[in-house]
C-alpha cells in the first residue's frame, strides 16, 4: 500500500538524514505539490470538477 511505502521512505530520510541541500529542496517541492494536489478540484481526463476536499486523504501520506 502507498502508506507503507511512505513510511519506509520517511524512515530512510528521517530527521538528520537529509545531507544535501538539493535533497531537502526536492523533498520540500514534493510536499508542496502534494498539498496542491490534495486541495485541487481538477482531475486530469475528467470534465467535471471534484468536490473540494475529495483528495484530502492524500495528506495522510505526506504526514508519514
């Protein structure tokens, strides 16, 4: 499951393990895009918009 993968990634990149500035900025970019996705109402390939909050469960993955 994707949550398990997120936990494994988090464990490998835990506090103090981010050694490079590039890795930290890439991780920050990933989190920003994850938040943008979670609050998005557009779904590629669909004409109708999603209701606001439909993708909020994705934030649980970012917290891992």
